[in-house]
């Protein structure tokens, strides 16, 4: 069993877009995220991206196009000395009420089976309260919010007070430095 670093994609690794990341040209990496993935590449943790991609369920993007974007993200991260071991996507629109759309823990639970992960030794880092909720529902050791992407706005929502305490970090790089160091 391996520990994992679960990461949301949009807002944590690359910039969020109000009109969705629909093609490779829409991907703008958050510089600190690339640095974090470089630093984490030597860790024993599996690095797994778990991402809601409702643009698929809304008919804006095909599953194949979304998978191709994810593969290009993985390749770009690898080309810069980082590592992503896998990507799991929820392709459903919010009204589908599936078990894989965060805040549900389905993506993390699927990843645990697929990659033989120890959820109790894993962490979840995202830019939305739904990421915190999914991590907690899956039983990860720590679920943290980063202030990139939607994180700053999410941290100030009334619902955030109900979820506290959870760690908040300015960037993914700072989150991993704190959370993975504490895991040792």
C-alpha cells in the first residue's frame, strides 16, 4: 500500500477558466505548482489528480478531448522534472448526482483500489471546499485548501466555517512542504 497525494487539477495545477479548460491552449500552469510537482517527484507517494470535469456532462467537451488534455498536462509536468502518476475524472454534470463528483469520495476510492493506496496515510489538496469534503469522506489523513484558483474565495464562504479546522496554504508548493514533511 502506498500513500498518495491527491490533487485537484483546475485551480491547483493549472489556472481555472470560467468557460472551462476545453483545449490544450487553455492550460496555463500555476508556476508554484510545477515547482511543487518537481519537488514531490522523488517522494514515495503516488501523485494522483482527481478532477470534476462537468464540461463533459454538459456537452461542451468530449471525454476523449478531456483525456487528451490530461495526458498533455502529465507530459508537460514530466518534461519539467515533475511527476503525475494518474488522473481520474468525474465526467458528469452536477445534476447527475453521481458518486464520483466531489464532494463525494468516489474518485479517491477508485484511485485507492486502482493504485493500491493507503487513504489513511494520504493527503488531498484542492482549491474548493468540495475537495476538502471529498478528502474527509474518503478518510485521508489531511485535506487542505490552497489559495490559488478559487481557494481564496472558498476560504471565505460561510460553509468554510462549518468545515474548519482544515489547513490553508497560499500555494501547492507550500501545502506539500508542510503536509508531506509532517507525514514523515
